C-alpha cells in the first residue's frame, strides 16, 4: 500500500507517464486538472503531460483518488498563442467549446492524409494498376463517367460536322475515353519547340537582322551568332485566338462541355467525399478545354517523363473519405455546402407568399435546416473573437452571441404568437427550452459516451469539476422551475369541463378536461403578489451567478490555466488567423440577421404542421425546434470524445444548458417586461419532472469519474423514453 502511494505521489510530482492517460483533463486523479493539447500531424490530439503542483506538500488519497488541497496548474501546449487561448477557453466556465482551428496551420506540419486533401491533381505517383479498381472508382463510372463520356462523343460528332473543327473532334474522342475511366492516366501539355535563327548581315553599310533566311539571298555567309531555340508556346497561344476553328469550338462545343463539367463539379462538391471529381472537372473546364488540341496528350501515368512534359491532370481515386476534414478559409466543407440553403429558404419564403411554388412544410424544413450552417458561423465567429481578445471581451461575446441562435427563434415565436393571439407558440417555446435542457443533459453526453466508448474502452474525466458543473446546473434548473413548484404548492387544481360517465352524482368515474392550476385564492391574486416577484427574483439571481462564475474562472483564478506555446519553429509562432476580430464581428452580425429571418419563416410556416399533424406539439418542440440549432455543438462533442477528451464533451452540453437557464430564460422574462407577449415562467408537469429527473441521473452517473458506452447507452435510453412520453402526450392547451 505504501509503495503504491509513493509511486502515485512521484507521478503527481511531475514524473507522470504520458501514456497513462490521454483524455486531457483529470486522468487518474480527478482533482488534478492536467491538460496538454498537442496539435500535431493534423490530428489536434489532446494528450496529458507532466505538470508542477502549486503546493508540493499536498497529498492525494489512494482510496478515493481525490486531491485534498489546492488543484494543480494546467499547462496547455498549442501551435501558437491564439490556438492556446482557444484551447484554454474550452476549459473555462461560460465559453462555448469549439473544436476547429481558428488559425491557419503550417502545411508542412500536416499529416500525409490531410496533405492529400489539398493537393492538386497533377502529380505522378507510383501505384499499381490493381489498386485503382476500388469501390469509389467504380461508383464514379456509374454516377459520372458514362454520361460525361457520352457528352464528349456527341460534342465530337458536332465538331466533326463543322469540318473546320475536326482537330477538336479528335480531342473529344480522346477525352471521352479518358473520362470514362480517368484513373491512372495523365493528361499532358506537350511543349513543341522550333529552332529560330537570327542572322546578322551587312547591307548598304548597315547591320540588319533576318530570321530563318526570309528575304535573304541564296548564298549567305556563316550566320553571326548561335541559333536560338524559341519555345512556340507563347507564339502558338497567340495564334490560338487567331484561328477560325477556335471560335467554332467556343460557340459549338465548349458550352455543352462547360455545362456538363459545371454540373459534375456541383454534384461532386455537394457529395463532399467526391471532391477529387470536382477538382478534375474544374481543371478540365479552365485549363484543358482552352488548350490547343495538338498540345494535349493522354497516356498512362507510368509512361510520363516529367522533365519533358507538363502534367495537367492525373487522378487516381474519385472518392476520399477523409474529405469531411476539408476546410475553405477555416470553414468546414459541410457548412460551406449548406450556406446556399439559407439563400434558397429566404427567397422561397419571402417571394412565394401564397405557396404557389413550395408548400409550407417545405418552407419550414428549409428554414429550420438553414439554422445549422448559421449556428456554425456564429460559433466560429465567437471562437475567433474570444481567442484574440482578453477575458472581458471574450466573456461578453460568449454571453451575448452564444445564445443568439435560440433567443432569435424564441422571441420571434413569442411575437408572432402575441400578434396572432396564439398561445400555442408560447407553449412551443417552453417545450423547446425544455428540449434543449434534456438534449444537453442526456443526449449530448450520452452519444459522446457511446461513440467515444466504442473507440476507447474506458474514458476518465475530472469527477470533481464535473460535480461542480453538475451542481451548478442543478441550481440553475432549480431556480428556473422554482416558480412552477411554488404554483403547484399553493395553487388549486381546477377543471373547466367535468362529466360523469355513469350519470350518477355520487358514484362512477368523471372525465375532466382543461385542468389547470388556479393561481387566485379568495380574491387574492397569487400570481401577481407572490409568483411574479419570485420569477423576477430568480431572473436576477441566475445572471448574477453566471457573472460570478465568469469572474472566478477568468479573472481571480485564471492562474490555474498556465498557457504555454509549444516548441515549434519560429514560423509557427506567428499565428495567421482565418478571421480577424472585425471580420468575425461582421460575420456574427450578418449571421444573426439571417438567423432572425430564418426564425421568422420557421414560426410562420410551423402552424400548418401543428394544426394537421397527428404528433403532439410537445414532441415537435423538444426535438426539432430544440436540437436542430445544437447540431454543430453535438459534432464538436463527438470529436472531443473520439480524441479521448470526454470531459470537454460533457462541458459542451453543460455549457449550453447553463446558458439556457442563466441567460436565455432571464432575457425572455426581461423582454416580456418591456413588451408583454404573455410569456409566463410556469412549465407543465411533464417539463418539470423530466428536467429534474435528468439532472439527478446525470449527477449519479458522473460520480465515479469514468465513462463507457454502457453509461452512454443508459443516458440515451432515458432520453428516448422521455421523447416517447412527449410523443404520446396530449397537445398543450391552445394548440
């Protein structure tokens, strides 16, 4: 026992084995926060590193593995100062957890897999012919290859009929065979050269220059000077635009091929994993089809000699599964692809007011889906500003824009419900608030436990910090639901319509409808005299608690996070951010405006779904309206779990839940004070007990500081059970 304790204390003193724990925080000692985020080889893996205790005399108990004195410092290593600040913000209270990089990473330090994603398709690689027959390449033939080849055949026939365009017709024949199966073949540009001689002669006492013997006598002395070889590339390129066949090609053949490759480019880019096909089509569109046909040569890649010919295009694989990592200016390719959906939803939503071209259901689906990319852009903007600013600016940006996605929808729905005198939208807002809490408390940690547990048999996290966060969340939910509990304790249950099924007065069962709690007692208004002041008191205390947490983490105890830049080269220290602070702020403002428009369309076209749907309106609120805006956060949590940093996965959900309770709900109450939309902070029994039970369950599971896929299955299972309850629950009053 003593030897084991000594060994554990030696590890605590800075001799810890890096291979012992890789989850970033906590490790084997839940009371000691140890973080080393080492972003290398494109994996951005969070690995634990040795640290120096603040108090060397402190002791750790071997039985409960809890450090009983001050916590250890946390050392964060990153590629540059900006990334270090972003990583530190992930562990701070009140900050949104962001996985993606906010700075450009040195290309030479990326892994071979990532380098392959950004490489051009003009490199000859040693590869066997058998390795080209992959499922992805065969998929290309059935999806793209056959009809691209057919288009080239048709265009070749058209160019052949023009007679003058026969050289381009031959090019189309060759390219039709190439695009049917382009793998392992290279398209080269042949540089033809013609010797050009400059001859210096004397004539009438003057020195004149003649080229290639033009206008010169038959007998000339030996040319003065050496022959000069002039590459015909520039000359031929100039002559290319002087030929009639070129303009016939541009008018007859090129438009069809340009449209074909544009469609291929669009489809393959939207599919993401087929981006190599998009690159191949783009290169053909702006390079190959504008090159004189006599310059184009197609051969097997193994026969190409790079020193003699310029390779324009050489593709080996049509599908690469790692393209989910591909980014454009720091933005993930999926967020880039979903951005046009925002424009589509706004156009059909505000132009087609009478639903002639699109139904309300379709408009609702596009509007709610548009929130996903906008949430991503808002998250990227928040992370970029926070990583480049001090704690005050970062805290303000996180507190304001961190909840802007949900608040925009809630306020829009309340305003529309007030104008239409529709109490159903108010109930939908309450259902969405509860659904966000349930999803963040149960679903996000649960799905991260399952996916992370499949890759890592057991993951450890800091049970003490998790307990603090869970306790804070329990206090927050207790404050939010305190007025509801108060109304249950002092209100009277009243049913408006009760009928006796047996027809007798004393016996038989009664069927009651529209039951609710009456908050008035003997002409004394219980709500305005007691519950409403309680609501205002809670809505003041919750933001104050949030501010105290920010000050504690970011100011008074910020020394816990010892931010240290990794030992990279000098070039790595100069961080080149994707988005500057002003650009991030501009994107935040634009994304917020677009979010408001999409939220307005969502609330406008949700009413037909609520009216004609056989599904409970509660279910729509706690699922679609609550969880769709949180999809980027769910993806971040899963990525943290896959990197064995399950503690950050838990913090993703808790951060959102705390902001819902401490910021969003008080702001909704404040908005109702200045503009009465009828929002009352009283929830139904189903919302109340589902939320309280979820917090108790999470606190129980987080006690031991360990997680696996079984515990995650339990959380997701409970979440699905609660969703089933909402699915079969009767619709709220007014719906």
